[in-house]
């Protein structure tokens, strides 16, 4: 399959959680759904799509920057798979157990299995040589780990924190993650963007339970243990597979800078959600027919857990070409634009 002048990659395949779910959980028996108003209030005429924000996700913006159309949700029976597929599922994690308190979800293992099903369809439509070229020119974006903390390790209903200290849990996540990344590599994908976990200690749901009203240093320190190991994994994989490229997306640094200097980007509210109830609008997240804030483009957070489309756009631009007015490199060792042109 040829790449058009506007397209920088043949396709994008996205694996992740509610940060980038674009409707997969609509088809599952799950409590983690965003298929109701006011979700999607700024997307497609205000019709909820299943995206956990007011408009577009980071994946949507990355696809736009790469010259791709919006890629479909895997569970959508009417999807066109040629430009990629989004397998992300709200409540999903790297670990199989993660998110089970919220019902059905496509865990990372299931998402990888779903990608295998897509490959079966592509093999019918392309010969072996063309498919190999197509996959090599595609990009895989993986944004996972948040739920392994929010809906596992940091949740008292799960036993993980009793059996693992934070360092051991981070090691467990990276070991499982590596297995799935290598499986996707074995299927022919050669370009990977592996995003770290954002500063979850600063999201409205965490601020709402903070005694000081400030970010939780403990939560941020715990997820940074995972991030450091993920960056080390990227370095190792680039050494072991020189014909491929693995990029670490420093989501933690990118969101931290966005929160600390939000007004620089026209985002005047960085400590509470646009749609929610209680302290920091983070004690109860955005429920059906809640009335969100009117100045949505001035908020970093849409609800208790997820960014607004305004924040998503900025983060996507940083991943693509560091278009952030700073010299800090938010992607290592190269950015998405550079990776796409390899």
C-alpha cells in the first residue's frame, strides 16, 4: 500500500486505555464508558463517541499530524482498517487483573490478540511482501500503565501493594509490557512510540483527596519508577533491534510542564476538572447530563482523570516535533516526526 503525499506513515495502530479509547468500550459490558453527554460535546456535532474527553484525544491529534484520518475503534463492525486501528480500552492495563473492578475491558494482552485478528484481514488483502512493507512503515503507539496504578496498585481493593513494593511492581509491569511489545514486533511492526505515565498525583481525583490540596508526591514518585524503567527498556530495545526504532514519550515531563506553566498555553485552570463534582471537581467524575464548564479550552483537565482536547493537542504536538517553545526533548531518542520519516 502506497503512502500519499500527505501521509507520513501507512497506518497507525494504537494500544492503550481511556486516555485514547475512541469507542471500544461502547461495545463491552463495562462501567468505564463515555458514550453519553457531555462527553464529546466538542466532537462531531456534540455526539458522544466513547472518547473520554470533550473532543479529540492525543491519538486523534497525532494521526492528524501524521496525515492520517481518524482511525477506527477495533470493536466497530463497520471499520476500515487500511489506515490503522485503535485497540485502546478504558480501564485496561498492562496486567490482566487491572481494571476488573470496572467490568469488561480489552487488557493489553487482548489488544495484542485483536491486532493479530486485524493482521489476518490484512493478509487477505495484501501479499506477504506488501504487508511486510506496510507494517514497517506503520507506527504503533502504546499509552498504558495509568490503570495499573489507579485501578490496581493504588486501589485498596486490589492486593498488589501487599505483595509488591513500588520498585518490584514497576519491574513486574515492565517485564509484562516487554513481552507484549516483542509480540507486536514479531508480527512485523518496527516503529514504536511508548508513552510514560503522566503525573497522576496531580490529576483532580488525587487533588480532591489531598490533605494539602497539592499534588501527591508519593503517587508521582511511584509512577516515575515505572517511567524510568520504560526509558531504559527503550534504550535496550533500540540496541537489540537496530532495524527498528523505539521512542520513549516523556508524558510525565510534558504534562508537568503544562500544568506548571498552563497560562502560557492559554490554559488558565490546571487544578480541577471541567466536568465533575466536589473538591477540585474530582470527587465525582463527569456523569450523564452534567453541565460542564463553558470555557473548556482554558482547562487542562476535562474530568477527574482525563485531559481536555486542548491539553491533548499540546501534548500531541510535543510528541510529534517538540513544538512547545522549549528546548526540552520530550521524546527520546527522536520525536515522532523524525521516526515517521525513517
